[in-house]
């Protein structure tokens, strides 16, 4: 699954650690989400989308060929 977390974070001038603190996860978790090594839980996805004031589907996108539901 692709996501726009890194782009959204850098547009706000935040470090991974600052974003992690804001949404209640570690810097390492933010790094893993940004690089696609980790899919966040639904509560974390909601925290991220709320923080960036985006819909979850505007922040996370299935890869071509992935089922979307």
C-alpha cells in the first residue's frame, strides 16, 4: 500500500519523531509506515488522517492490482 505520509509530514516541516509524538507512535513506526514496511492499525491511520486533516483514503492508496475492499 502506498501512502502520502512522508509528503504530508515534510510539507508541515515535521520530523518523523515529531509526527510520531503527535499521533502516539514511535519515530521508527513513522519511518516504517513511510517506507511501506508497516501498515498502520486502523486507530493509527485515523490518528494520522485526523492530524493531517485528510480522509484516510486520501492518505493511503492501494497498489495497482491490490484489492480495495
